[in-house]
């Protein structure tokens, strides 16, 4: 786990340790496809010829929720206090904001 000593380094840590835009897009695609499959009574689905089941969908949903939460933060606050890979879950995000 990395620690930020100076605020100017946070952006670099975010770029290095944070999820890429492609990872976020894929997580959204997987989570949405799995949610649609569940709505039709299926327990699994495929995305880009890869089977998606509960564990994979769970990770994708978590990344989607985390990305949505970060999108609601003002950029100034995000750059000063957080990095996606440094925070383990939404509860950590709440602690970081307080």
C-alpha cells in the first residue's frame, strides 16, 4: 500500500494505482450484463465470450459503485485525499471525507 506524503504526489499515485478508464468501462459492462441476466432468471451470462458469474459480477459491481461515488466528489477533494487502490471499499471513502 502506498502512502501520500505530499499533495502534489496524489495525482501520480492515482494514475499508477487507480483503475484505468478501460477497467471501469469493462466493469460497468459486466455488471450491467449480469444484472440483466439476473432479471431474466439466469444465474450467469457471458460478456465478450467470457463467463460472468457471482464473484466476477461482484467485483465489477463494486468497481462500478466505487467509480460512481468518486464521480460525485469534487475534483479538488478527490485529488487531495484519495486513490482508488488505496481505498478498499465505500466505507473507507466515507472515512476519508470526514
